[in-house]
C-alpha cells in the first residue's frame, strides 16, 4: 500500500491545485439538495486533510477551499428556494425524498434561523435546509448572518481533527520507527475516512429502504 501512496503523494505535491479543487467541489456538492445526500464530501475532506502534516497541502488553503465551496453550495441552494418559494419543495427531484424534505421543514420550524447553523453538522438534512430556508421565506441577510459563521466553524471542525490526529501519529511513529512507515499515518486516516463514509452510505440506504417498504403499494 505504501508503494501506491508514494506516487499519489508525489502527484498531489506537484498538482496540489487538483486536491484543492477536489476539496472545493466536495464541499460545494455536499450542500446541493439530493446530490449532497450521496456525495461523501466530509469523507473526502477528511481524507485530503491527511496530506497537510506532510506539507503536501497547506492548511490555510484546505480550509479556504472547503469554506468557499460550502458557502457557494449553500448559497446556490438557498437562492433556488428563495426564487421559487414553496413550489421547489414539491418538484422533482425533491419529491423523491419526501421524508428528508419533511424533516428539513420540521427542523427549520423548530429552530428558526438557527436551523441553518445546526444543519451544517447534521447529514443528510444539511443538503436540504438551505433550499428549505429560501423556500420558507428566510431573508438573505438572516440566512448569510447564520450560514457564514456556521461554515467558519464547520470547516475547521472537519479538517483540524484529521490534521491533529495524523500529526500526532506521524510524530510518534516517526520518532520510534523512522522512515519505513512514514506514510502509515496517511493510510490510517484515509482508511478511517473510507470506513466512516461507507458506514454513512449504508445507513442512508437502509433508512431509504425502510421508508420505501413502509409506503402503501398502489
């Protein structure tokens, strides 16, 4: 596996812009209704953050790419809902996810403006609350006043734990074992990110299956 990681890390070192672009797109697409419920954006962000301690990526650019992608993704979803109002909640493809749309509305009515903040940390409604906020008449000023601070907390919360963990892992094993396992810390975090992503994916498929089975047959 180390022989596979070596060329991968070398590629990212030379083409770091591609990693930053991937981070940007992962954060953006995770905020898009429906798409965000299947794109493992958080897993991708965590996996790429493992490259920061080795100097292959810069922490400030990783945070910026993730934050800007989330702002544009959330903002695009919000303005779509703001322009079309409640009609957007009753059109395809949102009609294929009635349970999540209903949960998003309930979440918004329960927490008001703070729903935009809290939803940033609650998949899968994270991808549905911005469009719901726009559809239910939340003003742009109120939306961005809550959304931007939420993203400024969300980005470090997704990036820094991985960076700190792999830094400690790298420091410990580097001091005790030296060069032969210099990339084990990257492998460990990437593996955990993949396992976590698969767990979330399996849970969502299971929930969707339960909802589909509960629907009355025509």
